[in-house]
C-alpha cells in the first residue's frame, strides 16, 4: 500500500518547513531521533521539509534560525532551551508559525513544580509533593510523604535524573543526583497503581495507553531502550473511567494553556482516583514513542499525524 500523501495545494501552502531538533539539553539524542522520524514523515507526505540541528557543533542557535530560510517550524526539541518557551519566543519575534504550545504553556510544561502548583490551585488532582533544597527538612518531608518517594529534577524530561527512594540514605543520594541536572528538585508522594498516558491532538484525545514495566518506574531505559515495556490499549478501565480520564487530561492540558498537541501522564492511586504527573508539550516521536503509538491505534498514520500537528502551527490564540 502506498504511503499517504498530502494534497499538493496544501503542501505548497505550508511553504518551506524547518524541522528543528537537537539543541543542547540532556535530551539532545532523543530529539535527534524524534526529528529524523518527523522529517521522514513530512517528506513522505509531500511537505517541503528540511532539518535544522540546533546548536550542532557548538553553533549559535539564534544565528542558525535567523540565517535559515523557512516559512514555518515543526518544533521537536526536547528539554531546556527548546521545550521551555525560549525558542518559541524567538520564533514569535521572527513572525514564524511553529507547532506546539506557546511561550507560557511551554515554560509551564517544562517546570514540573509550577505546573503542579497550577493544577493544585485549579482543584485538579496531583500527588502530594515537597521542594528539596539544601535547607530542606528531610524529616518533615518523610513524615508528610512517607516512603517510597519519587525524586525529580523540576526541569528535565525523559525521566532523566529521577529516582524512586525508600530510605533516608537513598533520599539524600537521589537529591544529590537530581541536582546534577537541575537546581530545582521536588520530592513526590509515590502512587502505587497503574500508569496511563493520554495524547492530545488538536481538541481531541487519542486512545489511552496503560504502561507496564518491570522496572521500578517508567524510566529512561523503559521509555527508549527496553524490549520488555508493555503498552496496553486494553487498559482494564471501564468506559466511565476512560471518559473521566480523558476529561481530566483535557482540563489539565487546557488549564496549562497548551496547544496543538502534547501528552499528559497520569497515575491511578489505591483509591481508584487519577493523579496528574506532568504534561509534555513536545513529546517524543521515536520508534518507542507513545503519541505515534496512540495515533496508529486511532487509524492515523505517522505522516498523517505529523501533518495534522503541522496544521496547528500558528493557530494558537
């Protein structure tokens, strides 16, 4: 069967599309893998697309974008310096339409602490947490959260720098490890239940995926390297629970100001209540990634998916 292609007139209307990938964050290699897939998908659909490996070989990323000839951007940068509103702001100053969320929502999505505070203030469920710093009262953190505890750098993705801890010694070691990536670190109450992820495309949610891993949690290895990670569309949720989860995801996405596409990660606690973990405003698009997987389940090919995302560029309010 031949690959799906876009109508030639719409492809021409997109103009020249820069697939911006790479960057300088700890997630650079994942971004390059995602970007290569996005570029292939757009070109297969008939879009005039090319790659910009941002900050490659130490180049100035601002100069790279200013010197490049493109009409709109497909942003597939992961992590700080690309997923946090900085490049989004530059592209807005350049009057270049781009995919994904705007400056504010991108910054919020990259900041787990402030995103949790926003959801908490809006009355949405998210696990209890505490801020860890050099002056943190670890005894109070232990008393409030109980073990096990998840320790996270506040501004990293792909589970980089995250640890599940069960003792004071492990908590101290995990804090030291997390600070190697970020000066802002949070301790989060462990939710002992199934994990779900829900992709958002435009104004709709894609099929819910239940994640299963023999690892302590859905870590970097489970996400990108392991062959034993389970991705289940038979989620064991009732229709009512599924609809409730999708509605919660839409609320969380909207309240954070997100746009176009993204993914929200959620746990179910021992009481059967959903707990929001984080929103990803530029999720992975590799061969292990969840958004393409959910799109396939919905009957959307990879080329159709990336074109649909591209269509949302410049539409945000």
